[in-house]
């Protein structure tokens, strides 16, 4: 027969007969007490007097993140308790594991403004800036502002906070571009765009009407061509950021109109996250130490592997990058509990949660439940089973936050969009 063996030869036939004859092989699935396993994997935690984590759950998270270069927090937005947990987690990571950087789903230049000496670490002053530039802060609640102030206090470095969101708050960009404009005709075009942006985004809240509007992308591309900024300069980075953002928002607008480009709204955005993160990372690593960072993003961005919107997100990039550096990333999915019971929490999540709804914050260890996937998903429909696999393999723990509610906006006085 030479080098090649027949796939279905006598040996294969005899093996098949033996398997069919063997009693119990692949027929009897051992029973697992899932409620007991989930209960054993669930640990309550609390907040101590200093705003840090305490209790069995706090000790578990501290131990679970000990070898992490990156800790990834996947959230629902515009809630009150989630940023509070994020602040407590960051305090612990900073104190126990030497984390010095907070990476957020916020505008790059807005985070530079937050770290300016006159605002750094001061929630009230940051709130005033949010009021002045509402479109620059995708998440400008009192609780999110408090987290930004904390990060600015805990570390005094230039990269204490890194914003890697696509450009938002076009008026803030265009003000700087007008000041840096090399010629009067360029300045006139910038000022015309600035006036249009103020008109389209005039409400006292976060909005991106200018960037998503038809024709904006083309006007920004023309502006970059006549501006003549040196590649890599602040002006060129601002122009490129506005262009990429108008492109990404444009995919969303066009998809809503029926054009098959919705995928690119996700994939191009995730690639832009990675580009801006690597820019921050190179600065973080400037002193030769291994940078350690906590990420706080919408849950879709923090998955390990491909996320539900068919992109390989910044979260997956962080996992792979940490592995390449000889460390790991640890992902926590925040599940807010609003009202009583599990309410509208989907089935693919409910099968991993304690039978009794927790009355206090609780962390569920998904690494311990991962080997039980076959049993956990047995009652799920096919579409639910797919979502279950994405979660149990894409995150390392679930954090349940009872008593969750809407964020407040007192520091900025803006209208919430949550």
C-alpha cells in the first residue's frame, strides 16, 4: 500500500464494531448538580470604607487577576452601580497588582483634557468641561466622571487614562484645527464646518449628528487635502480621526438605509480601537516597565474571540497581546440586576447564574463552569446556545450588581441619553 493507508480498511471496520458493542460508551452522560456547581462558583463581595473591594468575591477577583496584564470590564452603559464597581476594581488593581492605566471607550482628546492640570483628579472641574463640550464625552455621567477623576489621582503619568474611541465631539477638534490652520482659506473652511457641527449637535447632550450626516466624510477628506498637515502631527491626527469616525458612522447610516455595509461599522471601528491603543501602549511602555491596564468598554468589545457582531474586538486583541507578553488578560462581564428577580436577562445568561437571585454584589467564576458547557446549554435553543458559547468562552467571570439603576448627570447638568 506504500505510504498511503485506506481510510476504511479492515482495522477501521473492527474498531467501529467494537465501539458499537461496548456498553455505555457515549450513551450515558453523567449527571451534574448544576445549581450546586454554580453556587460553589459564586462569591459575594462588598465595598470597603475606602471604596475598594472586600469579602470572598473581592479576594477571588484579586487572586484571579494576579497574572493579568490587562483586565477587561464589559458593561451596559449609562448605569449607576457599574462605574462604582469599576472604580473599586481599579483601586484594587492599582494597589495590589501595579496597574497604572485606564483604557476607556472615550474620545482621545477628551481624555487629554481630563488630565489637564486644572482638571486632573477633580470631578467638579471635569463636570464643567463635560458641560462645555457635551459631544466629546460619550459617557459623561457623575459616576463615569468619578472614575476618570480617580484614575487621574492614582497615577500622575501622561497615560493614566487612554481614550481609544473613534473621534466624537467634532466642535472641540475643529476649534483646535482652526487655531492651527496654515492659511486663511483653510481656516475659513474649518470655521464653516465648525458652525455646521454646532448647528447639528446643539442639544445639551452627547450626539454625533454632524459626523453621521451625508456629505460630512467628503468635506473632511477635502479639508485634509487642502490643510497640508505633516503626517503624524497633531493636526493630521485630528483630521484623520474625524475622517475615520465619519466613515464608521457612515456605515451605520447606510446600513440603516438598507445598504449591506453594517459589518464594517463594527470591524473598522475595532481596528481603529487597536490602532489608537497601540499608540497609547508605546507611550505607556516608554519607561521599560510592562504596562498594566484596565479596560472599560461596552460588553460587545471585550470578548475573547469573535464577538456577536462578527468582529475580532479590542478585547480579543488584549488577550492575544497579553499572551505574547507572557501574561494573560482577564475579562469580567457586568450583568446589572434592575428591580427584583432576573427580569429580562436572556436564557443564555440565566443558565450560568445562581438559582437564588443575589441580594448583594456577586462574582461568578466562568472558568470553573467552562468544562460544564455541555450540561449548562442542554435546555437552550440553538440561537441561545450560540450566544451561551460566546459568553462562557469569551469572558472569565460574571459580575452581578443588584439594585442597579440609571446614572446621574448632576456634575455636568446635561440630559442623559441612557
